[in-house]
C-alpha cells in the first residue's frame, strides 16, 4: 500500500460517513473554526482498528501518509494520523518525535489535537526516555501557537515523576508573555496541576509574574485556590 492509497482509503471513508449534524454538535468547542466531516469517535476508532489489521499498515507508511492527512485541514483526517501513529509507540524514536514537530508546522490547528498529542503521544516519548523536556526548547519560539502551547501541556503528565518543578518552571518562563490565548490556557493548566502537588514552588513563580503576565494564565492557574489564596495573585494597581 502506498501513502496515497492509504490517504484515499481514509478520505473515502470520511466522505461516506459525513454528518453535518455531528459537525454542528462539536463546532461550538472550536473558536478557531471546525472543518470536519462529522464522524463519531466510534466511527473513527473502528476505521483505525480496521487499518491496523492490515499487515501493510506499518509505522513507515503512517509517517509518510500523515502529511497528506494533515494538509487537508479536516479534523478527522488529522485525528487518523495521530491515532495511527500512537498505535506504533513501541517503535518510537527521536526521528518520530521530530516528525511530530513537523506536524505542527503543516497542520495542527486546534487545541484538541494539540492536547491529544501532548497527553497521549508526547508522554510516551518521555516514558521511553527518548526525549527530555529540553528537546522542546525550540518549540517555545515556534510560529504555530499550538506548538508553543504544547510545551507546557506536554509536561502535565510528567508532574507525578518528581517533586522538583523548578527546572520546568524556569523552562516555561519564556512563554509567560506569549500573545496567544491558547498558550495562556496551556500555561495556566500546567501551573494549576503543578500547584496541586507543589503549591509553594508554584506560588513563588506566580507571585513573580502577577503584575506582568496575562491574567488568563492566572485565571486557570488559581482555579482551585480559595478566594483568599487567589487574592494574593491579583495584579497590583
């Protein structure tokens, strides 16, 4: 099977199962737009299972097909790329990680795919010790705002492996003045989860930035705090 053949197989399946009602149902979750066929998660997962049953579907084929899927801009086709890639996690390498970086350059355009990659794929690279957080250094200056978001969100599941968050807090610091809302949300989410485990470290970090960083970061980061705790991180007039 060639990459073009796999792409066409997936594309025809998406067309055959398209539903405008499903598109309307989920479009409200995507402020940046939702270009989709309208497949249900069950339909997508069933097709992935079917494709993986074909012995011709291997990691190399998936990697070669992924750019074709991502460039269409269709939500489900990017989902197919991510789900198929995850299925070959036992074969992940540094080259596979680099391919993910390329994905952001050509077709990761929403928070949902970003967060799936961070939570379901990036954590496997960390677990296998293929990469460390330092391998995300260049992502902090990426043109794609979702790749920048991925820096902090990729670290959330790693919070359980250590009690010293200072290196990670230092690492995300260059993003604290990022101009994009989606990056603010990702940073705030990471800081909220880190605060649950190590409040002292995170509060020191937040206090340092309370008068300069975007307030949306603090809205998310302090979400689980009491009103009195939140008060300490209000911007000074």
